[in-house]
C-alpha cells in the first residue's frame, strides 16, 4: 500500500530522464535521524559544540547498523522501485547504514568559495568493482540528508550533463574501466595505487557554472541519482555540520539495453537517452566482472576499532551488524 502511495509521478520521472536526479522530501523524520546519530560525536571523538575539536574536514565513518530501506523510509523505497524494475532489486545489498559522511569544513576554507570546476574530488561512485555500462553493483546512488544542508554548507555537488560523457566512455570500453575511469589497458589489474581522479576532475572542469547542482535540503530529504552521476564533496565554507550517507542500490542482474519489448527501467532509459540511442543491439561486455577491495576498507576497519573503544569507554552500547559492507566513499 505504501509503495503504491509513494510511486513517482510522471513529472518526477521526466525530471530524472532529463537530468538524472530527483529530490524527495519527508522521507524520514528528525527523530529517526537523531536516534541514528545519537553516538556519532562520540564515535568521531569530537565535540559538536566546540569547533576547536573538529580535527578532520571530511570523515567517511565505518558502519555499525544496517537497516531495511522499505521499513525505515517507505517513501524512498517506493521511489527507488519506480526507477528500477522492482523484481530486479537485491534487498540484501540495498540497505541504509550509519556509516555517516561528515563534512565539517576547515579553518582555511571558512568563508572561502570554491567553484565546482576547481573541486578535486570529482568521481563516479563504486570503488569496489570494475565498471561497465551495465554494472549491477551500483544501480542507483542514494543521498539521504541527516542534517539540514544550506548553500555553501558542504552539500554534495553533482554535474548532470557529465552523465553522457561517462556513459559514452563505458560504452566505448566494454573491456571495463577502473572506478576512477582508467581503461584496462591504462591500469591492468586495476591496481588501487595507480588510480587517481584526473579523468573525472578534468571532465568537471570542462563544464560551465550552470552545469552544477548543489544537493541542499533539510533532514529527511533524499536525492536519487543515476549511477553514472559525476559528483564531489564541496567546501563547507559555512562550517555548519553536514551529515549524509550515500548507500548504493544493487540489482540482481546487469542492466539490459536490448529489450525486445522495450520494457526498460527508468534508469536504463536515462542511460540510453544519454547515449542518444533507443537500444544497444549487440553491445556486450568484453571483460570479467570483478570485485575490488578499496583502500578505504582497511582505513575504516581501523577507524571502527577506535570508535568501538570510545563507545565502550563511555559505557555506550552499540548493536553490531553482520550485513556485508558495500557502501562507496563520497
């Protein structure tokens, strides 16, 4: 009943097909957000009321709790089902977690405007697998807002027009590319140490000012983004606390761009639209689907150990989850 009630309307679907993203409001409450963040500052080892303790600009926290999207936010889950074929979604790896991404800014960046073209963190999500045009591991990128985010407050910056360039790059390299868009020939074995953001940073720098959107909003807002959306963290020039997560949605089988009945999902339709095609007859991957172990996993394992120590020293309990970690860094 809830899924039917919250299905996307045609205007929202049209917006996604044109721009590759939509923003939903009132997907969860302030109370839900506050409960999940109740131990966040202890885990960080910082004081929310003492900016002098904010020793790290951006922290990609490990997670302790994983929970069902459909239960926590029926509205967001219904929208996700509107953009993908519901029967294809893999609920086991399409969950939300408390691995918060906290952007607190820096003293040197305070009140300093950095243009989107000059940001150095542009990327396409999915650092844990080799990328193909039809990759199922990252079928949709979701950004729930756990704090209010105002312009200049460190919101995720997105570049919708870049989807077409990324899609063409993947289409033209069916042997697969690295999470940083290096071809297999450029980075055999997709070694982490050979990865950098030059390709994506240069792509973002080539667009005019009006090509960018800052993901602002209030607690409970959720952005749904096409999986090939180029995005970057932005400078939190206001030094207001900014907390998001960016959980992926995974599907059971790769996307298909050659359907006899033309029954494409909205995400598939957007990919084809970005390529200027109605279908891709004969297009197939020419490499092996591979999972990768990003460096962040080692870093977050050590972070989690320290967080556990802080929580236990203060007598704060935490429930541990065995859900498989697949969330990418933003």
